[in-house]
């Protein structure tokens, strides 16, 4: 009964989405208030309906209702509760429910919190959002119904892929979708602006909080996925340039570019059509990611079940959404007048450079992801594009970008002074050079790449702090004055410092974990001792154990340093009988400076065990750095100007747009 | 002229959508190889140093149906597939491995950790042999009959379903 209710709620949601995707357009062009307001009502209603559907599906999972095909295929009665719930989105149909639920969540949020938007603009934004919802609800109801019944109901389910039964992965999809789908709001704002033919500072301010929310969620979602891959896949790597990882990374790169270019629109009223294009591209790349994961065009660990009819449907959605919006862009964007001019060396210039490099990087990743497919289609040689391609193309693009970050953030708007910027940053320059020199002297063998990496990291962290210090007059003014200036700085100034410093922390992690990693592979007998780095590791032995839905072989490693105990680590090989699959659980001890990461392998015929020991220096800085970047995004959300909207004087000067807090005709 | 610039993104997308549309008509996991039903190409690969001295070459094929599995330690799907290869080997199927674009020491560590189901392993460090075989991306598994002819190609990780429905019946029919 509850299941049928959920199914019915989805159909209701489709009806509301169709209304939301059509009537407000009509209302906005006819200045019909009632029709325009309908957009908000429909958006909230759609959210309520999909919430009901999601709750019904979750209930079926929690109560192990195997009369539902979806539950039967992806769950089992002995699975822990957390994974029963996360099983809802651990499959194609259920993850689509989550997808449209988040879409409706954002639609509802725009309806409720977008009070400072002019009514016609808000109506058009919500209508675009409704159209996206319509497409996805149609897709779900026609090709991927999560509420399909199974008669007769089986006694138990077939389980969830054990590699997905993990806390990190339980939260990775919702976070990632929050980012993917959050970009739909930016997209809808861009489309509404194209329809109205106007992009200005206030538009940039309205979009900013939504872009920030999506960016923060996407950042955290990608980090969770990478963290999971690190500790679950059991070989110490944290990024694999897998097509599906790339699918989430491309929208992130585009969204990062968008965050930066929207600042230029807001402050200087220029780069407008470029910003609109980025808003379209960021969401288009999210849609492309959805297509890649679900159509079966590429094979990957993440790929859901292959079904050609689904692929055709998503491709049609893609063509309508992306093709339509880019066609609209081609028609309407040329009419937008470019705004103020600026010198190449200026804040705008720096942000433009940032955008060019990020856009090129996005294109590179796109090329690497689609190249095997394209080559295959035109009948050329068959190849696979792996990490070597991305390391050879992506990394060189990042070097100038990272080098430019602190300088760009220091430059003044319109016309900057490069020498002045360097004077501000002289301590950071010195620290970076000193770090490189220190590394080259101390490390044996030293690699130039690693030296560059550490230097850039210190440059980023030092540069962001130096810029903030210069702004408040540290080293120049009296403490009282510094405090006053500090209080006077907008939240966005701190956000820039935090996010850019986080990037530096991330670079430390990446450089150290790839350049300084130590790895030992050996066969050990119980009781034997070996060393890795400065640690002595004693292999105590292997015993058998039992988990809730798996059996395990559990190895114990006692680690000491200079005779003093450091950690006792357990590495497991688990076997999941329901799914018939094994997993490995590495024994990991994380500290700020290094991870001990021990993996148990197979038993050799002579009674020893193959073990793999890693010493990963600074690896936690990778996720810490990403977390700090996301925190920068959150701090930026606190900025006052996002809440008060654009100053009325600016709007009045342009004419036409009435007071921003009063809707048209109200 | 400036207007034309704004059409470029749409044109690029049309090209991408075209590729995706053609790509959809092909299922990558059963992608027919250009070499299907032809003799396996000639090759002679060095061993993974430390595993054995033999290596793996064209001359080792023939005499009975075998599987040839292209794998790499940097390949995540291979890791998922590997237990299935192990079980195939335990069930008495002869599986040879070609280690594709990989460092031998990484491959050895990988095999030590996950188990080594392979009868023979050749190290294809520069991917030359992979190109001759038409490897699209690892993992890929080929079924070779007793005459050394490629009779089936599976792209992507083998799933239990593929083994039961395709690989095992095919091997059974080849034995007769």
C-alpha cells in the first residue's frame, strides 16, 4: 500500500512539474501574477510529493519488503540498517529518486528563499527547473520505475555489492548529487537571464549563494568518494582518473571557474556571456556525467546496469537540455553588451586567466574521458586513456594556475600593479623558495616535481595569509587599528584566504603522498618483524572472525618506533556469502603527518602471508585541504551582501528594474 | 563574426552528442573485436621478473581452450573482477594473463595481494601487444580455442553472470 502511494506520488510530482515548467512562462510573458506565483506553489508541492516517494522507498528498504523488485535486487534482511538505507541510492532506480528529490529540494528552496528575486525572473527560473524535473520524472516513470512489484515475493534479497557497504560511500552519493543537482539552479538562473536578455551585478549576486552551495557539496562529495577509494580499495591510491570520477570532476572544474567569473560580473559588469556559458556548461557536464554512468557507454566500477533504452532516453534528455540551452545561448548571448574595460594585469585579468586555465583543464579531462569512445566510433585504433594521459596534460595546466592564484587575489580591480603585488607577497615568495631549497637539500633522492609541488603549496598558503595580513595592515599598524580593519573585512575576504590556503594544504598532501610514499611488499610468517620508514612492524598472526553479514580473516600488526608502541592495526579480508564477493579492509592509522596503511594478501603455500605495507606521508592533508576549501565556500555564504541584495541605487540607475525586494506589480 | 563565436559551444555539443549516439549502439562489454574468429596475433612477451622465467607467447596458445585476461594493477575494475578469475582458475579453467601498461613490481604486488590465478603471465609494458589484440581498455578477457583462434571477447570486468551464461558454456562447447 505504502509502495503504491509512493508510485502515485511520483506521478503527481510529474503533473506538478509539467505545470511548473509551463504556466509560469506564460504568466511572465503576460504579466499574470497568479500564473507566475503558481511556479512557487508547484515547486513546493513537487518537493512534498517526491519526499513522499523517497520515504515510501526507504520504508520498503528498512522493512525489507522483497515484493519490490528494486529492494530484492539490492538489499538483504541481514544487512545493517545504515546500508539498508544507503541501499536506496546504491542502484540506478533508487539513485534517480534521490536525484529528483534533490532537484525538487532546490526548486522548493528557490521558491521559499528567493524572496529578493523579481517575480517574472523567479517565475522563469522555477519554470526551467520544472522542465528539468519533468524530463527526469518521465525518464524514471517510463524506463526506471523504482516501485516495480515482484510476484511472488522472494524470501530474501540478493544483497548490495559489499564494496559499497561502507559509511563513506553511504554519504558520498547524496553529497555528490547535492552538488550536481545544485548546479541546476545556476543553470535555471542563466536560462532565465537569457530569456530576459539581461545579466547584471544583481543577477551575479542572486546566483552566487546557489553556486556556492552546489560547489561546497560537490567538493565534499568528491572528497568523500576519493577518501572511500583510498581506504576501501586497499592499495593506497586516492584518485584513479576513472571515467566516472572524471564525470564528477568536470562539473567541479566548471563550477569553480563559474564562482570566479561571477565575481567579475558582479563587481565590474563584464565577462557576462562567458559567465552564462559557464553556468550552462557546469550543469551540462553534470548531466553528461549522469549519462556516462547510466547509459553503459563506458565501463567503470561505478556503472549501473546497462540498458540501451535508458541510454537513448538520457541522450534525448541531454540533447534537449544541453542542445537547447546552447542554442539559446547562441541566439541571445551576442546581444549582451560587454561592460567595463580592464588592463591585462588586474583582478579581472587574473580571474580571466583562472577561467581560461580551468576551462582548458575541463576540456582536457573531457577529451581524455571521451577519446576512447570517439576513436572507437570513427573506427580508429583502439586505445585506453589512463592516468598517464591525465598526469601529462592536467598537471602542467595546474602549475601556472597555482602559481597565479596568490598574485591574482592580490591585484586591484581594473588596473593592478604587479610589483606591488610581489611586494605584498615577498615573505610568501621567500618561504616558497626556502621550502624548495630545503627539500632539495634534505631529500634523497629528490625529484624536481616534488620540490615544485612543495614550493607551490607553501606559496599558496603563505600567499593567502600574506594578502590578508597586508589588507589589515599587520606589521604596519597598531593592534587596535588592525582589529578594527579585521572586523571591517567582508566574510568573502576570509573566504578567499581560507579556500586558497586549503588548496595549498591539498597540494602538500598530493605532493607528499605521491613523492614520499614508502611501500613494502613481502611474505611474512606470524611472529616475524620487518621495518618500514622508522617503524618496526611485527606480524602477530591471522585469526578468523565473523561480522554481521560476512566472515573475515583478521591479521594483527603491532607497530613500534624505537621500541615504543605506536599502534596495533587490524587488516581484514572479508567474504560476503550472500553476494559471493570478497573485500579487503586495510588496517590504517592516520595521524597528521603520516598514515600507516597495512593490507593483508593471500596465504602462500608454505604458511606465510603476503602483506603490503605503506607509509603514506601527509595523505590526510588531501582531504583536510579539500575540507578547508569547502569551509572557505561556507564562509563566503555568510557574506552580508548575498543577503541584502544589490544596492537599489545601482538598479535604479539602470532603470527598468524596480526595487529589488518588491516584486513587479506587487 | 562575433556572433559566430557564440555558436561554437552548440556545435561542439552536437559533435559530442553524435559520438554518444553512435557509442550507445555499441555495448562496450560485448564489443566485437576486429580479430574475432581469426587466429590470435603473434606475440612474445617477457615474464614478470620474479614470478617465473617463462613469459607468455603465441606459441603457448593451442592444445585446448583457454582464457587470456588483460589486467593492470592501476585498473580498479580489474580488482573487482579478480576474485572471479581466481574462481575460474580454481574450477580448472586455464587462464593466461597479459599485464598491460604496468610496472612489473606493481603487478607482482597486486598478484601477491589478490591471488595469482594465471598459468602464464606476460608483461606488456608498452601496450604494443594490447594494440595488436585490439584492447579497448582493461580488463578484457578473450576466449581462445584449441587452434589458437579468438572465439569471444569480453570487455570490462567479468561478472558472475557472464561466467555462467557465456564463458563456461562456451568453454564447454569448445572442449567437445
